């Protein structure tokens, strides 16, 4: 198999080259530390496998792939063990976590050989990239007071609530007025972190401390903040909250 290696870290490239040489299963068709310069070189070399770093200056590995048609089999190399990378395990590609271990490299080569032997063709990466990266969610929200705009880190927000025709981001320090309705925030924020528990309340599940049964099939949430804030959960929202909390 012919392989092309792209990684902006010189030491990582050298380590991968050494490991591949030991396997005696791969011929290195090219090496590059610059993803922009690597694109034409890969198109010319037409390798069977592309060992590709993800986070690189100038162009990410994901962005680089959009310029490669047709695309070789891709094995991602990364220093970030994100859960979403597991998606590649079922989509005819693989990933190697740095520092790369010989056993993991052999596993990836075995997989590529099986796929090539079955006459399968490399999948286009656009759908895989979409699944890996997913939608983009903000890390903070803006609060405007007069001519001043403050940015509030969402990690600090225990919940959002509507009151007196305004929406507030509640934190242990203070409440910040924001220019969104609860419904708009529900669409804008990461649903894995923020769950709507009432028509006027959106809670950050990371700040949930206790759940208590409430009348009429509803529940009450007690938060971890110093005030031990209690929030009502509507009956029709109980199931969604429990699912987010893994219960």
C-alpha cells in the first residue's frame, strides 16, 4: 500500500514514518507538514492511504479533504480523543491517537487491507465530516446593557428564564438580560447541555443537583448554585430531562 502523511508536527511525522517502516506493509509516497502544499502533491501521488492530522495551521484536516477528489482511504491522526471520532470506526475509516502505538497502527492497516480486498471504494468524507463536527454551538452569550455588551460563558449559566417580557441568563453571581426568547435559545444552544423544562425555563444539566417529584406528574429541579435554586419541570418535559441526565 502507498501512503501519504500530513502532519504539522515534525516529530509526529518522523514517529509515524518509523512505525510504518517497521510494518514493512506500506510504501511512503509522500510526506508534508503543510496541508495547503500537500493537496496538489496528494492529487499527483494518488496514494492508497492518507494519514492525516486534524488540527493544523492554515487548513484543518477536514478542510483539506474537501479539496481531494477522488479521496484515498483516510486514517486520522490526532492528539484529541473526542468521542465523536468513534464515528469513523463504523464508516470504513479509522483514527490513531497520538502518540501513535504500533498495535493501533497495525489495526488500521489491517482494516484498510480488508476494505481494499473487498473491492470497496473510499467513501466521500463530506457526510463523515458533518457527523464528526456536527452543528456549531456557542460557548457564550451576549448581554447588552445600554452601550455596554458583556459576554457570559455558558458554563457559568445555571439556567435561562423569562420574566416580565425579558429573558435572563442566571449565574451564581448575577442575572444577565439577553436578547433571545426561551424558544430561540432552545434552538441556538447545545441540546446536550441545555434542556427546556418549562415554557419559561431552560436549564443547564451540568448544574442540576437533585430531582424531586412534583404534583400533577411534574418534577422540581434543585440546582447546585449557592441559593439552591428550585425550578419547576412541566409534566411534558420530564422525560426529556431524565434522558439528558441519563436516568
